[in-house]
C-alpha cells in the first residue's frame, strides 16, 4: 500500500513538473513576444515613420509572433517525453507523411517568401493606394507573412495571398509621387461656341480648390495655363473637350472630378453652352417607310 502511494505521489510530482514546464514555456514565449514587440515598436517610434518604416514594422511584428509561437510549440513537444518520442518517430520514420505535409504547406511557404520579397523590394507599402491587375483597388492596410490586406473605397477589406499579389501587375499611385492627373471630359453641341466653352472649362477647373499647379519653369515662361483644355474627339452629335487637372493624391483627384462634372454642367447652362442629346438621321429607301406597301 505504501509503495502504491509512493508511485502515485511520484507520478503526480512528475505530472506537476511537466505542467510547470509547459506553463513556463508558455509564459516565457509570452514575455519574449511582448519584449521583442516592445523593442521593435520603440525602434519604429524613433524612426521617421514613413510608409517604408510602417511596412517593415508591421511585417516584423507579425513575423515575431509566428516565430515565437512555433518555438513555443516545439518546446512544449520536446518537454513532454511521450510527445517527444512520438514526434521523433513520426518525422524520422514517416518520410512519405513529411513529403505530403511539405506539398500541403507549399502554398503557405510561397506566401511567406512572397511576403519577404514584398517587404524587401517594396513594390508597395502600408498606406499606398494600389490596383492589383484589373481586379482590386484599395489602400494597403497591412502586410502579414501570409497575405496583404486592402481597404477599398467602400471600406471593405480584401485579403489577397502574397503569392497571388506578387504575380500580378501592380499600379501604385503613391510609390514616388501621389499627385494624380484627372481627365475631365464633356461634350458640347456643334452649334455651341467652341472657344468660349474651352475658356469656361479652363476657368472652372482652375478655380477648384483642389487643383494643383504642376507647371514647370519652362512652361511658366511659355505662358502655358494651369489647366489645358483640348478638343479630343469629334463625335456624331458632340464635340468632346478634355481638361487635364492635377490633384494632390488619387482620392482628392477623383472627388475633384466629380465636383467639376457638376460645376461645368451648371456653368454651361448659365453661359448658353448646350450639352447635346444624341441625334440620329434615318433615311428611307425610295421614300417608303418600313411596313408600307407600294401600289402596283
């Protein structure tokens, strides 16, 4: 009876010791993750906090969480003898299983490698407005080890795996110069005064508070106007005018274009410049309408 109690106490002591090791590993992982995150954040706060610093900070923060979590998991397995022996047997003697696991995880590893390339070569950064092919457009909100998060104009989050976004053509509106040129197009009737319409269009665009003066020193010497208006197309029932207007960033430029569409419609109405309806001329062969009959 005494020996049985001793064995129970010994087993209970070993179980408590294993539990203590597991708890110690978890606590150590938590402290290590918090400490490294604090140091990384401190380094970020002492930097210039430009988009590249934000991108690196978020990526490294996410990478630290993953690495510490994996190390803690391995430490827990190796601290428990039964799990340790099982893990050694599994990975030493089950080569086929390891191969299957590798094939299943190839997409995950591909996303991680693509994430490292994105952060290293910086085709885009956190805060950049990008278009992914012709599918998605939004502001980069986060770059993790596995995916990139885009926030669209509708405030929807699009989660794109890094391996996919790395293979797409990226249009980055912020990578060097955020200023964006918007083309404002409007059609006027053939009977309208063309020169007057072009002058009115230039005035309205120039007066918009978001319009930027992007003229070079040479253009200033030559007297090039802030907004250049041109006749770009002669269509069936309209003359299409186009104004090139600059805004400080893509969102401002888009909003400015919407404002100018309304302002130009109202100004053209006041100036007597017509925005035409489509016109069609129908000619009936031999002067007869469809469905009519010809007497013999």
